[in-house]
C-alpha cells in the first residue's frame, strides 16, 4: 500500500502541468465562491478541501445538481472515469452558461474533458470496480486538491496564514499537547 501511494504521488506530480495548474488557480481566484461536484469518496475528499479553503476565507460549496448549477461562478468537478452521467450533464449545462470548469479526472478521453476549461489528471492505475479500495485514485485526488489549496494559500501567504491561525485557535479551543514538536509559541509561523 505504501509503495502504491508513493508511485501514485509520483505519477500525479508527473501529470500535473504547470500551465493548467496556473489556469485553475486563476479560475479559483476570480470566483467569489467555488463549487465542487463529485460522488462517493471524491466527495469526501472535496469536504476536506472545503474545510481547508474555509479556514482561509474562501467559500467552497458542495454542489447538488438541483438547478443551482445555473448560478455557479466556477466549479471543480471530480470524476475518476469522467463518464458519470449526472456530473457530465452538470458540466454540459455549465459550459452552455460559460461557467469556468476545472475537471479533475483520469488520463485518456472522456466526456467530462469536453466541457472543462482546464483538466488536472488523476493517476490512472485502478479498474473502476475490481479493486480492494481506491488507494491510487483517492491519493491522487487528495494530492491535487492539496496542491490547489497550497498554491491558492501562497497567493496571499501572510494574510492566509494569519487568518488560518486565528480561525484554528477559535475552532480548536482547548487543544493542547505535551509533545515539544507540537507546542505553539510566538516565534513559529506554522506549516
């Protein structure tokens, strides 16, 4: 499992194109809110991304396909196969309304890519169903979301760090540690 994780992370980094990452960041930066659409485990990973982004003041909504898609300013759609009907239908609707779409999906051709303004590729090492778990695609998606968050954070590093620390202190009241490495002091800027 560890070897697979290492290979997946290396694959994902090799697939990540600088220009596409920069384009995705510009889309995120221009949007007053980001919406994220996915299913299953990808949706859970999106929830973590949402929490990280909220802690630096950027609102991310988890999108339902109940008509609200007509009002979205920008969307991230995550689909390993790129062929999930309701996500492709959402992407088609959004494309028709000129909503910027960031697709996080597998290599090769798929329907979702037709509608995306930018594509960030997931490491593609697993079958859709005959696997013990989604070790590879979940690690790949998580890394892409972490990179998007970190690059977005870096756009206004000092402001975001101050905001993140302030929110974390409020949200995590009473959190202490006796481990020296975890102790906070005024000289540490955080990581």
